[in-house]
C-alpha cells in the first residue's frame, strides 16, 4: 500500500530534496521582494498613512509566507540529514516539529552609529 500511495522510498526522498530546493528558491525570491520594499521605504519620498499601511501589509504577508516556508524547510532538512537511505528518526523529526511551537523571537541589539 505504501508504494501505491507514495512510491518507493527513493521517490519520496527525491521529492523531498526537490521540495527543499524549491523552498530555498522561493525564500530567496521573497527575501528579494522584502528588500525591494525596504529600499522603496528608504529611497522614495514619505507616504501618507494609507500607503504606509499598504507597505506594512505587504511586508507582513511576505514575512508570514517566508516563515511558513522556513518551517517546512526545517522539517524537510531534518529528515534529509538523517537519511541513511534506509531509515528516518521519527523522534528527532518530532522534536524539530515540537520546537516550532516553542520558539520565541529575541530582538537583536543594534548599536546606534552616533553613540
């Protein structure tokens, strides 16, 4: 039944590698889009509140998409790292998944150049 539904293990792992590469490419494109928005904010004349909100909304959407892709990339990467072509550690993969729910963002310390 496994082979009928998913194909051989090699097929599944090949698809996982392909998906991993696709996600890396998509993250790169979103990063470029985010940089474009940041450059737009930096270089264009100030906007009214509505246009500021539109930029905020686009940044938020891009960051949300990026986070979802990075989460998926983490899981696929964890599985691919553990492959010895015959087994996958479910325990380590589950730990990686569980870790996604417990993470918290820590702000980076940015020193002002004037100080």
